[in-house]
């Protein structure tokens, strides 16, 4: 199920919602079905100088304060 962004033509509220192929979304504010689908922005990963480094840790992601080998995610 994709997530789409909409703007309500009746009240102007902007929102995003999961949309199944057999349903027509409605505005959560005024329940209108007069919607305009918006262009969505998305996040990307970057490896350039502006990319934030991962904190140190056993798995390289959680940065557990007790150091390597103490990761609660393993």
C-alpha cells in the first residue's frame, strides 16, 4: 500500500494517507473526497561531507554507552 500526499480542495488541509487500490481517500478534517494528490518528496542517503556519520558501537549503529560488544540490538 503506497502512502500518498493530498491537499483537500474544500478545506485546504494537507495530509498523507495509506491508499489501497479499492478505496478512495477522504480528508481527515472535513471528510471531503475532493482531493488533489501532491508531489511527494523523499529522503536519500548521502556519502558526501554533509552526511552524518554513524555513532560507534558493536553493530555500528546504536552507539551503546558501554562500548563494543554491549549492543542491545544483537
